C-alpha cells in the first residue's frame, strides 16, 4: 500500500530550514486569524488530508456512548417468543458452539428471559421501540435503528476499546482522534475532539482516558475531557496574580525555547506541544462561553428535561454537546455508564432509560430545529448487547442478562442517514443475526465515508506498518445511507 498522507518517518526527516519556515508560517497565520477575527485556523486546522476525499455530508459527529452494553431486548428488538418461553431452556441449537462469558458459561440451564418492556410501533415509519424509551419513540422518523450490530469482544474492556479505537488492544488512536487528524478543526478556539462523561451515572464499569486518546497520532488530536463545575478543563485558568498579559509573555518565551529544541531534535511532538499551549491560551475565553448554559431558554431546558440544569448530568451534557456543535467542534463524544444489567434488568433498564431517553431525543430535535442536523451525525449505542437467557437466578418478574456480542442494536440520525428505517434482522430469540450484519469496522467505515473520508486511505505509518481506524476490514453500510 502506498501512503497517501505524510508519515511519522517523513515528518522526522524535515530539515531545520523547512521546520522553521513551516512553523513560522503556521504561527503567523494563527496570529492573523486572531487579528482579523476569521474564526478559522489556517494550515494546522485543515487536517493531514487537506480536503475530504469526496463530498462530505457530515461536518460534525456526536457519539452518545452508552457504556456497559444496553440490552437490545428491552430497547429496540422485540422478541415475543422469549416472553412465551420465559423460564424455559433456550434451545441448544440456538447457541451452537458459540463462546459464552465465564459468568454464564457454567450454567447447566440457560433459561429464556422474556422482556418486561412493551413495544410500540412508533412514528409514521412504524419502527418498534420499547415503551421504556417514550421520547425516542417521538423521533422514530428521524433515526435509523441498526438491529444487526455485532462485535468479537465479549468483555467490557476490549469491547469498549474496540468501538472507540477499532482495536481490542489498547494504544490505538480513538475514532475522534482519527477524525481530527484527517480533517482538522473547524474552530481554532476549541479542540477538535471533546469528551463529556455523565456524573449521574452508575460507575459499574470504569472508563479510561485512552478511550479518547491519540495513540500514536500527534498528541494534539486526543480528546479533551470537559468536566462539570467551575473549572471545565483542569489547569486552564491562570493562577492567582497571573494576568493574561503575563501568561502571553510566558507562552511566547516557552514557544521560542520549544522551537529551538524542535530545530535540534526534529521531533513532531514538540510542534504539537506548541500548538496545544496556544490552544489552551485561546480556550481560556472560549471554554467559559461554551459551557455557560445561563443563556439557554426555559423552553430548551424543558425540552432536555429537569436534569439539564445540573452541570455534568447526561441531560446537561447533551445540551452542551449541541452548544459545542454550534461552535463547530468536529467530534463530541458523551459517555454514560451503568448499562451492565447482570441482575435486576427491570430496575436497571428503567433507571438508565429515565436518565438518558429524553435528552437523547431532545438533542436530535434541537439540532433539527436549528438546522444543525443537516450536517451533523448522531450515533447512540454501547459496546455489545445482552443475552436472550437469564444469567443466574430469575423470577417471574425479574432476571439478569449477560454480555452478548453476537447481535445488538444502535441508532443513527442526521446527515446522510435514512431516517425512519430499521436495518438488519435477528432470529426469533434475539440471539443470532439473520440478515444485514454490521460489524464495528463497518460502522467506522460508514462514519468516515459520511465525513468525506475513504477509510482505506486515512492511514498512519507506525513501527513499520500502516495503520487505519478500520484496520484491514470495514465496508460501508450503503442501505442506511440517504
């Protein structure tokens, strides 16, 4: 394969004259952009590709990651057969020789668990959606439900790592980092990739910063986590007694030292350090403006729900995501934990849906009424689904579900996506895929395609090999494209 973008090795071969020339031009362009208020960074903001490979329907992405593995059987994939056979053994022919997790693999009986949730044919399209998601039912005509997602990972850490980076092995760049690296930023005053983590979610499974890390890509492409409270980004504010003028002088002096070091060592990470320091300086004014929800109307707060007035909640983060998209942040990823219902599915799913349903639907509606859904992609989903059988003890009124990578549901909405459709088909037990399988790599390939990127051409050479988000796989899911 021939590289279509500069590699790390090529960047390391820059001469001192080339480096100083390109750095000077980049800093000069940023200074001019600030002077004339263009709101656009120049060379560094364009991304390594310079321009998309083809027409981009999507400029920005919001990924609503439901960490822990939401049960498709209580949300988007109704299976009456399971209700009829509740408590009876799941036929062995359904499982075959498939791998089970160690948590349920030693059960002598795998009893079918019929969902407590009722389903309603929603919207003009008639998509079947659980009554645990009444607000999502209202946007049925806007979303495409994929019922045939599948993955190879059966445990949380490799599964969530796979979805976030295209690999089960930690250390690869995250999908937001790939988007930032390839396409650059649309706003010079905010990071191209921002992460929000719900503070009102159950901490059943840990989240790691590597899930939004840059891996072996230049470090300025890693996700920046915004927190709730007075300091959304740690160490961004000036210490007491340090004025903006003093901070500016300090950065100028530090920049000269870094440039001298870079000229000697030819290390691209030093250039990234300069860029990040400058970004942090600009964020001192842009972040407080973006995260201040006080100018939102009461009608908007009512749309997202009462929790939206409490910074750091899932609802407030959905509202903040819209504000970041308005300011042309390229990739925003929300994480909401707590979907790991090995027991008490009834209480757990009810609680999770109550925390996330209204705000998720409100985000889509809010984007649409503001004209932002025309070039924004919204994705909702977790790292795998849940088993058709109950894990451990069950009763007539409650049960638990183990991890299930064989089939599960996610939804997409926005630019380039057919709204009001369902894609893929699972068997009558919700255990195996019968038609329209969509792999993790296929989802990533489709997302990049909508952003104007050929997933096979966005590559980076590292340790002698060319890497990409979709590794050596991935197909565009054409039936869901508008």
